[in-house]
C-alpha cells in the first residue's frame, strides 16, 4: 500500500486528543480498526499526512450497563458486542446487525465509533443505534460534548465531528418492557455483504397501543435516517394492517435512494416498504401473543434463533 | 522515507526485526521478513487469505498497520504446526480434502482455529458465520465445514483425554 | 453425504489398491502447513518490482503517453511503452482454425494508438521497491481521446456500429446443420421459443496473477509463474523475438485457475523487463489488476426454438447464439465451437440447426472459463427444457427421459461418443436425493430444479493433443514421476502419483511428482479442457505399466511362474493367489538395477486425431469423449424481497472411474459454488466498458453463509477414455448448476427470469410484471 504518512500511537486519550489537536493544520485522521481507513487509503480516496492510532487508548474500551442507560466505548469492536450477553439483552437489533457484519476478522477489529464516523449510509451498526435513540459523545482537547446520533449526520459522508474530535462513547437508554428491537439486513448475499436495504425497528406497546416507534433506515438515503412520519403514524395507536401499510409507505417516502452496483433506487424503495411492514407486523404480533406484558425487554427473537429460522426458510422472514 | 523505523514483531513465538515505514501493512511486513505463508488475495479485507492471529484474535493482516502489531503475539498458519506435527485443524483439512488449490487455506485454518477456540463445540452456524470472511473458490466449503467439525472433535477428545 | 456406485468392473483380475481411494492428497500437508510455495512466494536478490499502467477508459485513441516523470523518479529502473518495443505482437495459439472468419489473434502488447478495453496496458514500470513502483504509476501521464465504443454484442453486429478491430466485429461464426429442421418443425405440435442471457463471470481465483522472471547464464529467460499452461514458452519466445528454447516456464502449484490462467497473463511483461533490465523482475497483480488482467467468461445471448410433439418428442431445434468476445479474440473461436457442439445438450435431436457467432465489443476480453461455452449452452437448453415441458403440460423429468441421448447414439455433430451415456440414471438419482420437500411458508416459496448436461473432456480432436510423462523406480523402491502438467488445485499431481503407485505396487507416500517445468519435465500439455487426468493420467499409466511389465517379467523368472501370475502391492511382489511366495519390491528393484533392467519409461499418450468439423454442416468428431450427469437443487425464494436461498444442492455425475473420490467430491462441490454464484449473485457491471465492480466486496461469490452442503452422488461406468475408464469432472462439476437453480427459482415463483444472475431485484421485477402490480420505478 503506497500511501506514506506519519503514524502516532498515543498511549491514552489525552495523548490522542493532543495529537489530533496538534494535527489540525495538516490532514490528520484517527485510526481504530482500520477496516475502512486502510481500504480508503489504498484506493487513494483518503490521503492523510498523519494518522493517530487509537489501539493503545484504553479509555475508549469498556462497556457500562447502568440501570437507565448502556454506555460503550468508541473502540468497542463488533466482536465485543457479540460476546456481550448484556448487549444482547439491551440491544437485540445491534446484535442482529453485528452478526452479519462483514467477516470474522473484520468484526474482530472494526469498532462502533469507526462504523459511525465513516459516515456511510450502509454502515450497519447505525440503524440499530438510531432505533435505540443513541447519543454520541465527542471529545477533543478543548472539551466534551454529547449529540444525539439522530443529529450526528449532516449529509453523505459528512457529520458534526470536527477533525480534532473523537467519538469516545455511545450510549442509549434501556428499552422499556415490553418492547421489540430488531434489524433486518437485506443484501445480495448472506455472508460478508454490503447492505442494500437495512431497517431497524424499536416498537413499544402498552395497553394495546403502540407507545413508541423508532424506524431507522440504512442504505436508502445519503445518511442513515429515521422514518419520522412512519413513526408518528404508529405511535399512540393500536396497530392494524392498514395502518402498518401506511407506515411502510411513509418509510419508503422518507427514503431517497440512488441506483448503485447493488440495486436500483426503485428496488430499495420497494424493499424499504416491504421490510418496514414486515418488521412492524411481526413485532406487533409478538405483543399480541404476549398480551403486551412481554416477559423481557428484549422481546425480539435472539439473533441465533432468527438465523436458524431463516435457514429453515420460515418465520424469520414472514410478515 | 523518513518515517521508517525498525520494529520487533513476535511471530510464532520468535522475535523478528524489520525496518518498515508507517504505512506498511502487517501483511506486507510479514512477507518481507519471509512469512510467505501469509497470502495476499485482495488487500482490502474481502477475502481473508491473509488472516493471522494477533493476541489470539483473527485479523486481516492487510488491514493492520505493522507498527501497531509490535508487542503483540502474532500467529500464522505455520505457528500452529508443521509437516511432522500438524495441528488438529491442519490435519483435518489435509485428510478431509478441504484444501484444493490451497491459497485461501492459511487464512481459513487461522479462522477455523479462532472459531474452535471460542466455540469448542461449534454449531453449523458458528462455523458458517466464522468463515464468512474467508473466500474459497475451489471447495464450495462443504469439506471445510466438515474439517472444522472434525478438528473440533479431535481437540475436544484430546482435552478430555488429558 | 456421498455415495459411489460402481458398475461394470473395469477388467477382470484388476484389484485396485491405490486408485479409487480417498487418500490424503500428496499436496495437502504442505498446503495446510503453509509450507507450499506459490509462484508469488519466490524472491531473488536484486529483484525489481513491476506495475502495469492501464487505460482508464474502454475506447480511446492514445494521444500522448509521457513516462518521463516516472522514469526520473529515484528508484525507477525502467519504464517501458509501446514506443520502446520492437514491432511485435502477441498471439493466442489457435491451430486448426478454419471457416470463413478471421483467424488472426495477434494483438498489441502495450497500447500503440488505440485503446480497446478498460484496463488495457499502456506502460510497464520496474522499480527497486513496490512503493516506488506504485508511486511511479501515478506519475505516468496518458492523454486518451475517447472514441465511440460498442458494448453490446448484438449492437456490434448492426451496420454502422463502431468497429473494434478492422475489418468487422464478427470474430467467429460456426454452424451445425443436421437433418431437416423445416420438416421437424412441421411435425411439431408445439413450438417454444425463448431467449436466454448469460453474464460475464470472473474466475476469482484467490491467488492473483503473479510471476518472477530472470535471465540465466545460458541467456534463457526463466519465468516462475502461476499458470495453467507452461507451453506458453512458445508464444512468449515468439513475442519477444527469441528461439523457443530460450524461454523456460517454471510453474508452481497454482492458487486457482478455472481457465483464467489459461491465457498468458504476466509472462510477456516479465520477459520484456527481465531482458531489458538484466535483473530479476517480479510482477504481482493487485486484485483490481486481476479483474481486468485476464479474460472473462463470454456472455451469451441464446435463442432456442424447439419443436415438440404433444407426447414430448423433440422434432426440431433451432438455436441462435451470440457471444461477446470483448476487445480481443483470445480463445473465442474455440469457446464458440464448444457452445455450438453442446447446443442441444444431452438430448437426441435429429433435426438441428445451430448458428453461433462471437462478436467483438469494447468490453473486457473473454476467453476460457470452466465450462467453456458448453456451460452457457447448458444454461439455455436446460431452462428451455423446463419451458417446453410447461408448454406441453408434461412433467419436466418425463420430458427429459423421453429425449435423453442414449449410449451408442449420435450427438449433435453426428459423432457417437465412445463411452456410456448415463444422464438418465444421474438425473434420477439427483432428483430423488432432494428428498421430502421443504414446506413453503408465508412469502417464502419453495422450488426445485434440475440441470442435465453433456460436457466434453479432452481438447478438440483436430488439435491433435498429446501428453508425455516419465515414470521411474528408484533403487529403494520409491517412485518418481516427471511430467509438465500443471496442478491448479484439483489434485492433478496427486492423481498422477496414485496412478503410478497403483501400477508399481507401492503406496502414495512413496511417490514424488515433479511437474510444471517446460525445460526439464516432459511436456504434458495444458491443465485445461478437463484433460489433465485423461491425457496425462493415460501417459503416466502407460509409462508406469511399461516399467511394471519389466519388473514383473523379472519377478516371474525369480518365482518360476508366468508374468501374468505375478502381482504387486503395498511394496511387495508376489505370486497371485500365493502370497507366501513373495519378495519385497525393493529387492526386486535391486535385482533389476544390478542386471541393467530399465527401471524408467517416457511415454506419450495421443488423443484421437481428427480433421476439423465440416465447416458447412458442423458434422464430425469434435472431442475425444463426453461426460454426463445432473445437478438438482431446492431453493427458497422470498417473493416480497426476491431473496433466494439454496436449501439443497445435489450432484450426480458419471465420472467413469474415481481416481481419488475425495478429490472428485471437491471438484463437484466447488463447481456447485461457481455455478451458484453465476446463477444468483456474481455480476460484472460496466459503464461504457469501464468495470465498476472490480473487487470482492462488489463482485459477490457465495460465502460460507451462502452455500448449502453439497451432496455428491458419484457413478462409475468405467467406460471413459481416461485411465481405468475415467472420464473427467473439472468442468462438468459446474456446467449444470446454474440452470438447475434457474429452474428451481422459476418453479418456486411461477415465472422465469431469463437473464442471469437472477438477482433479488430481477425476481421482484419479473413478479411485478407478471402480476401487473407496477414496476420498480426510480424516483424522478
């Protein structure tokens, strides 16, 4: 790979932030897992002068499971997520996404912060986090701020992060009981694929009505985005097939996909609608079955079970 | 280039030194110091042929900067076993006909080792998911799946026999 | 997961001790231990590193090419352009071509004036380090003036289409006329016509093209290279202007070929720069280079018009084929010939008209790929069989049963294949093995499909193919085989070893096979065309049996019995039925050594030599023989999203005789993966000839998550023309897979997608078109 640059490997967060602050005048970028940046540098899409490696920065690791919120370090890897029973309980959609994230070697190094910061609309951890109302904590040598993930992205590969800032933590509130939190990745193959259409859903219910809906859409717009109108249609109502159809249509209407090598815009609009309808219906059916007194916050089917069903070609994909 | 420096890589239990620029990937560095068993297939993390263990975790060495691997325990396929003393994973791949052209095998064997380390009794799903970052064009994976299961069984039997 | 059914014992009194067993291949331990050096693992002191500068448009005039800044970069040893080259071209060796279209396969080595495809090489750079070479690549300035190109083979045939290479875009035309097609259609109750499209395919071997060249003390250019064909030393020598004996190809175990390393890849560039710089030069393609650095599978447009009676008898078949040859000829005329011959498939069609054309475009050039035209024909004829069955309301299997070509019957060219034709029993076995159907549920529909095939093994007989091998027994009883054959991963070398030790009464761990060196191993011909086992296996068998005969003759004298009474096995020589009368093999070898009995043999095996097919009727012999079999699948299709999952994949092939069943299964299972990707997910997308999917994250072959376990049913008719009655399995393994999947998808959703790959999007579009539920409109 011919892309000469200076490489710094600070030993702690302060050192990393200082290195980024010092590099403001040159093109300085942080590297964590490197699974995006090294590819981009090799393709000459990125030509940094200085690279700040975060591998030694311990403060960026660690997961904290509080009573109210879950908080994970920015350098949490996809494998870290998969190995955590607490994450499986607190964020089923994130686990479903993490399972199908690239291949084993990439999962072992790719980080949550990196997946957010790469700014790709197909970044697979983002729809689940968005469906969980996640916040992002940004730190620089000058201080720390927290922004809702919902407000993080400004446009295609553009975000609110300044070059001297790092995503240090990602946090989200615990899901109420009962709720369903789920993600479906539609891709051109099952293993190690880039998403064609991704839909993450959080649905909460009480007393026979939907109390909260979060629908996050991946790979169908310049950024990962919420289908707010669809959410609004669902919230405060008892869901009916007709209402779910309207919400699904609203999700498609919120999308502004493009044609690319994976699929046409038209196919993406179609599948956003299909998948939204399917996920919402399935979630609502589950409340029905459980008399909306769901036993666990993570009413979603455990990830391995979902796949087992998919393999059997059965309920996993049925509406 | 001014940003070169000499680093020490601990590969298969031996310390080896090399002088590399900052942009040198671990894949390139390992091959430069003679570890030709680490294969280059795509240089962008799509194929897994270059997989090695870094502190026990399987990584694509093409997506790892060599400098950042200093101090870590790096294991290539040759660190698992040699011709006279094949590792159970290697033995199962050889005897099960899971290696055809063999070019993907150094990476697949490493991934298989990592899968069995994490799941001593791997399910089919564990194996498929664990190998989804390793492309093979020859085998269709059927014999690879069988070899991983066989190796896991041999390793389990070896453990319980001790 | 495997059953082997052997019938018809090959010969009385032959008991296999090595052949037919799933032995651990001789190459396996080195590969799993990481000890096997591939061509890219060789380095030399003082070696230079090369890169190829490529055109970034598909059709252009090269106005200016300036390498002066690259040359000036410190560490650059050489930057070569067409201006520096002698006025030479490189050719694809296509002997025996006849017919009315041009035979000239010559092409420029580096672009002189006209760029004809995206990625065509403009310049070569050699530098002290890879970094410097990479840097120099960026300093080359090329001014390319776009010229209108043509990117569709059907458009390329229209009057006024841009001409890729004068005089016209028709690269090759082939024809079969047999029987009376008009009368056949008149006799038909129903005529079914469909047009099928098959795509480009990338070989996607995991080892990119790589080589190392140096000039030795005899002024011989040595090239250590990953190739299927060491005989390329001849066209290389011709291209660089040296005698044939001044180029030596030293192969290595190949990291996958599939036809993609059948043509020249890096060899000429290496030879040129090694000679020019006087230093060793190494060139390794990046994956992106590889995507544009070797020929792809020919896309075909195939129109099938079938006349059939109500009771399912095919009365006539008219086939029109157009193949996209891309920017240069390469092996297109051959690929087209295979498609032509295969057009009716494994069916008896007495009234047949096939017209096939290969057409130049400014797309990536196309050449050899596992299945070699016959596969594209199969993709069409097997889908057509399902459509014909549907049209007359007959069961798909029953239609096939009523039309299968049977042993001893003439095929499309009038030739009667010499071996058994077991398509029927393969098809029945594969179909039955699908077992109980998986239930459909919700939007998940289940479908099944079968693909039956006829695929040649061995090269075209008018090429007069030969293969040589040398076999010798060492004084300690170990065996050495020398043969130029290349091993591209299927276990070619190990199989030769197995044959040699079978004949010489020892075991596989006692043989070493030296292969793949054009100067010192007897030339065995290419590892292509499913010919390595057939040709070189026969050569090794001949050589080994000649040595055996001499050993046995001496042993017979020692035992005082007739040679026919002597047998050998597991390092012992003994009187058959009297194992108490025996001696160690090593002792016999020592006696032979002391008495000057020749313990080695060089043998040549010759395939049948024929003339070319009749140019007007296409009648005659095209290949030595054919393999037959079937592949069956069950799929699940999500009718809302179009996602397809292959649930079951079962292959049944008559391989004649297994040499190593594990290796045969490996070929079959790998073929299933190649075919599944071809059918469903692998797609090379171009914009004005520019490849926009040049990586494994865009070009999607099935992963471990996508492949079902592939079940293998191996039948052994022992009727083939290979050693011990073997046929071939390399190409046949893949040929029927894609149409089986296409038929299963059509079965699941009730509508056919006529173009591969059958992507989720194409499925949704087909369903919407049928149901009249609108189209997939893009937003304005």
